[in-house]
């Protein structure tokens, strides 16, 4: 089955599940990509809604796009709006350091990004200053707490780094953002909301970004629909 067909089938199934009407704005997001993101947010809240305290905004990290692109989306279900920012992926997901995530992992010590749904917990002061703890809700990311996978600010995720190198730096698997982007995350995504990470590759027009051809990686279909990508180690 083609990646596009898998993605469409998954989204259609998610859209068919109705959440309480108070969650939805009367206007849908404008671009084809935003409408798909809106459906993904609803689908993931249906899967994990009991573990999520606040259902107004969902964060979606689309690691199927290059790190130079705004691929972290704040999906506001109440206002029908999507805001997009930059986010880094893990070293263990991109050993070539070319800006493309090539594999996910839930293994402690892998320094890789994990796929799946997370609940955002409390703020705390850590190595990178204020950070937000995350709880993994799927089998593919349930080691997030013991792996210290969090949201935090990092200099290598600033616009200046991107302008200089053409890609963001890499984290140890955390969702690292620039100062302005992380401030938005603290305001709009902390305190019991959902963050969902996957390799979707959604461009603004709704098309799917092709996976870079790297012969050394095998790409079986990912769990639950989406794009094929390397197996986790």
C-alpha cells in the first residue's frame, strides 16, 4: 500500500470519531496540511483523551520534514488555528547530521527521538533552564520519563544556528526549540496537554515529502499509518 493511501486511511478513521463539540472551532484551518493536522489531533485525543487534562491545543512534531522547515505545529482545536515552528530531533536519529530524522527509538541511551503521543507535565529547572517533563503514552515512547525526554530551549535550535548551518543542531532525543518557540510551548502546550510525534512529511499544500534515498536504511511501514521509515534499534 502506498504511503499516501495509508495516511489518508488513518486520518479518515480518526476524523470519523467525534469528540465533544465544544472542542472544535466553527472554522477549520485554512491550508490542506492544517486540515490534516486537525484530524490527527482529534484522532490522537480519541486514543489518549483520558490521560490528557486539557484538550484545547495539541502539539504535533512532524519529523518527516527536514529540520530547516517549521515542523512543530501548535494545533488549536478551539480556535481552528495552526502555528508552526522549528524543533530539533535526536542525535541517535540522525548520525549523518544532515537534518533528516532516519529512525526512532525508545531505548535508553539511544539519544534518539521517539514516536508516539506524550502528555506534558510540570515545568522544572534543568540543564537547559526551564524545561517541561513529558510522559510517553504509547509502547513506542513509554520510556520517556526514565530517558529524561523533555521539551527545552537550546542554542542549536535558534534561528541564528539555522541560518549559519542550514539545519538545526541535534538533541539527546528531546524536543529542543529556540527561545521564542519554547516560550510559545510553555504558554500553549504545558500543563497536561498532548504532544504527538511521527514522521508524516506533510508540506503546506498537503503533499507528502519523499523520504531521502539512503540505501543503508530499510524502511518498513510505521505503526498506525504514515510514512515508511527506518526501524528503531
